[in-house]
C-alpha cells in the first residue's frame, strides 16, 4: 500500500504539468489534496505496521536479464522517514499557499516540480533494489534545480546550479560504487539484501565504502562538502527550503546507512595503521561530522541573514545524524534516525517562520533591519512560533530534538568520548545562535526609528492566514508529541536498527 | 574471395537497401515530372513523405524477414544485431524526414530526399559490411552523400563553409583509412574481417600492423567524431541545415559505431582468450575515448551556441561508446549499439527542437531559448526530456544506456585494470555534463522570454517531437521493451 505514496505524487505532478496555466488556485488545492493523500497512506501504514519488521510491498521483475527488480519494502526506519516526508510535503504546500495568488507565479509548474521531488523522496525511502533506489535518488535532483532557480531569491541561479552539481557529483560517486559492487558480485542482482550477503573483499570495501559514503554524505551536508546547503537553503523558496532541509538531506543520511554502511560494513574497519590518531574511515567521517556540528553552529552565530542562520544550523544538526550513525551502537543509530525525523520537522518549522511568515510580510531577512521592526509586538504569532521552534531545535526537553540528541551523544560517548564532548560544545553553541537570532529578530530593544530619528509606531502586518496556522499546528504538534512520547517512533525504529547487519551494531569492536 | 557469387542471396540481403534506392529514384522522378509547378512547400512535403514511406517499407521487410544470412563468405551479413541497428537507422531517417517536411532551406526537395535516402543506404551497408572493400565503398557512399547534404542550403555561406571543412577532413581521413586497409591486405592476404582475426593474432607488434591500425583509427575516429579527429564536428553541426545535422548526428553515428564494433571484433581476439598484454588497437580506442570524454565535456561548458554545445556533447558521448567498443565482448557490443541508437533518437529530437527555435528566432544561441517554456510549453517539455536523457538522468532512456554500457565495460575486465579507471573517468565527466545541459534548460524554464508571443510550430513537427520524447520516456521506464531486439545486460 505504501507504494501509493510514490504513484500518487508522480501522478499528481504529471497532471499538474498539463494543467492550464490559469488554474493556479485549483493547482495548489489539488497539490494539497495529493500531499494529504500521501500523508494519509504513510500514516496508515505507520500505524498498522507498528513495530513489526520489514514489510514487503512489491517485487516484480523489471529488467530480468540484468537482475534488476522493482522491489519495494519498508522497515521501521523507512516507515518513519516516509511519514516524515508526508508531513513535510503537506506542511510545505501549506506554507507556500501564497504561490498561486497571481497568475505570474506559475503555480501549476511549482507544485508539479514539488510533487515530483516528493515522489522521488518517497521512492528512495521505499526501494530495496539499489538500482531503483538510485533512479529515485536522481529523479529528486532536477526538480530541486528548477524550484530554486525559478522561484528562489538571493543568487538563486548560482545556488540552484551549485546544488544540482553537488548532488549530481555525489550521485556519480554512488553510481561508481554501485556499478563496481554489481560487477564484482557477478551482475546477478541489485537487491540490497542479496548484495549485502556477498562477501566483498576487504580491499574492495576499503575503497568503495568511502566513495559511496561520501557520495551520499554530500547530500547530508557533511563538512567539507556542505557548502551547497546554506546557499541552497537561503536561495530556495520556502517550501523548497523546507523540503531540502526536511527530507532531501535525510536522503543522504539514509543512503549512508542503508547503502554504504550496510553493503560495505568492513569499510568501517581499522586500516591497520593510524595517522594523527585516525585509524579508520569511521574515525575520518566521525571527525568530519563533529567538525560539521561545531563549524555549522559557529558560522550560524555570526550570520546576518536570518535564513543563513537556519541554513548553517541544518549543517550542524545533520552532523549529529552522521555522528550517530558512525557510533555503530544501537542507541546511537536509534538517535540518528530520530534526529532525522526531528530535524525534518523543526527545520521545516524554522524555515517556514523565517521564509514565509516573517519574510513575506517584512520583505527582509537581514537581522539588523529586523531588529528595528519590533516584531515581537508586531507579529506575536511569528515571535511565539520562533521561540517554540528555536527551543525545540536547541534541544529543550519536551520536544523531539532533545531525546534524539541525547541518544546520539550517549552513543558517541561509548564510541568516541572526545568527539562526544566536542559535539556537546557544538550543541551549546546551538543554544547561543538560536538565542541571538531570536533576540535580534523579535525582542530587540532598538526602537523603531524613521529617517529623521523619530520613533514610529509598530507597523501593521497582514494577519496570519489559515494555511500558516494549519501548517504550524501540524509541525509543532508532531514535535511535541514525539518529544513527550518518543516511544511512538522509537518502538518502530529500534527493531529495524536491531535487524541491521550485525557488523553495524558492534560499537566498532 | 569467392568467385561464385550467389545473386539470389545478395538480392535477399540487400533488398531493404534496394527499396531505398528505388524510392530515391521515384522521389526524383515524381518531383521532376509531376510537381514541377507545385508550390515549394508541397514539393518538400510530398518528397519527405515519400521518403518516409520508403523507409517504412524497408523497415517492414527487415522486421518480417529476420534471417541470419551472409553473402560472399561474409562480405555482407545480417545478424540480429545488424538488423536491429539497420531498423534503428531507418526509423531515424524517417524521423529526420518527418521533421524536414516544413523545412525551407532548399529549393530542390527531390534531390534533398533522394540524397538522404542514398546516405541511409550507405549507413545500412556500413552496418552490415564485414569486408574491407565493402566497408570502404559503403563509407564513401555515406560520406559523399553527407558532404552534399551539408552544403544543401545554397544561400547560406555557413552551410558551404561547413561542407568544405567536412569534406576536406573527411577526404583526408578516408585516404588514411584506405592506406591502412591496403597494409592490412598486404600483411594478411585477405580483406575479410573474420579471416583477419586469425591471421592477425600474434602479429600485433609488427611495425606495419601498428601503422595500419593508427591509419584506420584516424579514418574511423573521424566518422565517430572522436578526439583528436573531431575538429570538423562543431563547425559542421553549426553550419549544416538542421535536418542534415540531425542525420549526421544520428544515423551516421549509429552506422559508424556498429562498424567499429565489427572492426574491433575482427582486429582483436576477445579478451577472454589468452593474449599477451593489451592489443594496440584497444590502446588506440582507449586513448581516443579518454580524450573525447575529457575534451568533449570541458569544451561544451563554454559554448553559447546550442548546436556547438550538442556537437561537443556528441564528442563526449562518442568517448563513452568507445569504451564499450574497447571492452570487446558480445555484451558490450550490444550495449554500444543500444547506446548509439537511443542517443541518436534523443539527438534527432533535440535538433528538431533547435530547428523550430531557429526558424522562429533566427538563431541557435542559448538566448534564443529564453522563455521557451512560456512560448511553447510542449516544445520546452520535449527539450527537457531530450537534454536530461543526454545527461543520463533516470528514468529516461539515456540513463539505462549509460548504466548498461558501463556495467558491460566493468564486467569485461577480467584481469585488466583499465575498465574501472575509465568508467570512473566517464562518470565523473558526465557529472560535469549536467552543467551545460542545464544551461539550455535554464534559458527555457527560468529566464523570461524576450518576445512574449507563442512560438510558431507546425502540428506535424510538434507531434513528431512529442512522439520521440514519449519514446525516450517510455523506453526509460520499461527498458525491457527493446530486449527482444537488442539484448540488455
């Protein structure tokens, strides 16, 4: 049944592409219905399956002579991420409801690209055949380009091209690895589980693993390949930022776990020698992840563009996901998957607040300008929302971020004590940049002055619209629900993590 | 060579070619005798449609008579793979003719279509030829027809310049190739490729063999536009009338690659058998491949003319296909033909769109495509599909072709280490290629149009392009559709 998330999205995208240009309002309503249907399917499957293991969805021969099958299945990790995708899709459409007010918006094209991207993301999370996974992974690249290049802001063409090329380069690395593994294993199958059974030689794994891992990690925003992320997030229209940070970066992390680590677990083994205390690819990538956590947070601390703050915070949070995966412990990987979900919701909420609720009304994202607008009084809804989202994002107990970060840190403490300490410092810096942005944007003491230096009254802004409120309730509610009752997700994630290949749960020993 | 020629056999093998020849004569006669007084447009339309009918007839014969025949101990053969390539070439020619129905570059429609059909005959003979002499004659038939076609826009100086460049380079490389053939004949005493394999084995280090291989590589490298014999490509692609460029870029490429596969099988024993080191021929192919992949992709990055951009992209694609030829296994040979056919189909579509845009704006520069998605959404949509397929984005057929080709190359490796290194190079370069394809699509979708009015495009052109785009899309989703025809994997 879950396969309908894919079909619905692509069918919706196709219909929208052929919809007459004048039907802008119909287009967005239709897109919302499609996204809601996808969410409904994802949620039903999530509730029905509960904590059970992998559920097969579809298995048909596609190109039998090459051993390629159309195989879809969903284990706990997939079901959680599919649910996240459904939520992000609905929220993204709700927060881009202003597209389609004018005919020049090209609303039907916007939502067609949006749904095509969503369909690709659903596909990646559900594919078991690696070829199929790769197809969906690449399908997701092109819509991103057009969403940013056509409807974006700040240096949109540059940012869109950078994002597309980074993604494509990453996927070329993945394709090299997959082709090599396919040929090495005798070209009989591309099924993940069957390929994982094949005993790839250690030497082979030692070069393919870092290649495939890096290829996917580029999309997860791993330092030093993260630079597409802040520029892309800032340039993208709100819905696309929400999707980029919310689900597209998760594709990368998911690929790292599902493909790179599952197929080539011995690529994580020690090299047999150590250089500057680094003795394995696992340590190298964990180091990159930790640098990303601290670096992202530190750079977010000095940004003047409100959206850049959120963009770099995404790099920092995704570092935690990668660190959690590389701990190779049950708790660390649990935490990483939970963090993917949590960050997907919270990053969406932050981008919605900054890019939609505030920017559409004030037409600026410059913190220095925003600080003069007294937004705390003028836009109490946005201020409250950002406080909630910021608190949740910095890891306040009661929200989803807290439980995820704690688990990652506990896992990291077992695996790399020093890295866990540094990552903890990064989280503290996270409190600082959130606080700074919150203070400057909403609660600044600077009085609003006009050109003559006279105090002006608090400006009137358009009232908050119903789609904004609906999207807010959806995202805040989800984060609160998971924060208060994390077992809702953990009971689904944990069995799936347990059934990962044994080598991934040894804690590196 | 056999003295006893079985004419019945010859007739059976060359019947599709004969159909084309006869139709090309009919086209000339009809145009001269009955349509003398008709308008230019209707003369062009009737000539093109007659040509399409001729191609359809030849396709019909080939699909209904799938026979594995050979003539004069293998001078001309029809194997399933050859037949597949020939059917593909005929379909490509028919598409090119459909797209030229509205073309206005020529005042001699009858001659144009007749020569297109002659060129197609040449392509089909090249595909099936397995004897050095037949190969040379067929290649010359193809090349001479293409030189004339390139110059067909008689009022355009670019067309004449392009044709002259094409002719001078082409004549030179044909001479090289013939020289190389003569050495091979002198060394082995045969012109037959299947006998040559046996006679050449163990002699690959002879200086004369080396000279012969280098000369032949120059001649065939010219036909497939591989570096360093690619210099004619951008100029010819830019100067020739759009349908002619489409023909050069599609059917001619398919034929040349099919020939290269056969020649390589003839020159080099398959890699599985005991061989000492690399054959020089393989080294030559790999050098050309690496040069084409790198230079083609890098030079395409800076082009501002879409035709030149596609020319350099053609050089890059030739590089990928040369890898498959160098792998020299039955699977990789089939993969190359699959790649060449699907690439050619996509390219015909892309040049079809370019022709429409040129007709409307008078230019093939990137800026001419500005706002295409608003001036003609369907046209822009087809261009999106063609270029993304060329870039190798799934689920379009270009991705399958690449995957199939590279998988075949990797599988052939045995003990050799070059396949992995070359596939890595090719995939890295193809990551770069997305940049220049997106340059065109950016103009079409992102940039605002300079002229807001819809782009004039005839129904036939649009329908043909939409059909090609649909085929590119469906073949990508159901790649098995062709598997009864060209085996995948």
